[in-house]
C-alpha cells in the first residue's frame, strides 16, 4: 500500500483535524474525520440504503462525518484533484 496525501482541513490546528489520503494501489480513500454523532447514525439507519440491507453498523466499520469543505480533496473521474486549503503542495 502506498498512500498519497490529498488534503487536510484548511487552517487546521496542530492535531485532530480531518485528513484524506489515497491508496495508490487500490484507489481507496483513507479518511480521518469526526465520528458521526448518535443522531446522525440514527437518521442514516432510518433512511437506509438498498432494500433488504441491514442498517446496523458492523464492529469493523464506523460512520464518519466528512465536512463539506473536505469534498474538494475527493478525486473525481476525468478530472484532476483540487488542492485548495492545506494540501501540502
């Protein structure tokens, strides 16, 4: 696995800030962010996803809240990654 830094919460303090990396091998996004609160998780469970799919969050998964200003760092097909904020470049 080779991670590539994509971005960090703009104007971040020294620790505990949302950060996004790309796994160059798999294309997976690795995201550090805030855990969703219980109300957000409850609402997500109410909305669900596909019919018949459990809304329980397995022990090996979690629900995070990705701040809107971090979406700029998410790669999109047929476009380059935007590097605003503290992208390290």
